């Protein structure tokens, strides 16, 4: 039983790292890309996956409740930033030539 528990622990750790990397990739793609919303939606989903996996790790006694509390606070802060970025993108009018300032020449 101990061996399988350590295997699960490794798998959970590997999955957490994988999700973190996907989250980072989508945040970078949103920052540098033109179509930000799809990347921000995926990033938001990745954050939710991390929240659930962290809770499961705590239930399995691999994380202390204080560690979960810290991680949850940080993930919620990142989620608030991503949500704000998404709202800003939805509300921001698309720049077009009709919005460009007229030349005064």
C-alpha cells in the first residue's frame, strides 16, 4: 500500500507541474497574442484544476491545511487578475480605422 501511495503522490505532483506549465503558456500567449480571450479562458480552467488537485492533495495528507490555505489564496488572486483581464478585453472596443484620430493636415 505504501508503494502505491507514493506512486499516486508522484502522479499528482507531475500533474500539478503539467497544469502549472499549461497555465503559464496560455498566460504568455494571451499577453503576446491578438486573440486573448480563448487563452484567458483556458488559463481560468487551469486555475480551477489546480484548486481541485490541491484540495485532493490535502485530503490525501500530502499537503498541510495551512499549505492549502496559502495556495488557495494565491490561486484566487491569480484568478481575480485573469478575470479582470478577461472583462477588460470584452469591454474594450476593438480598434479600427474609424476610431483612429483624423489628421489635422
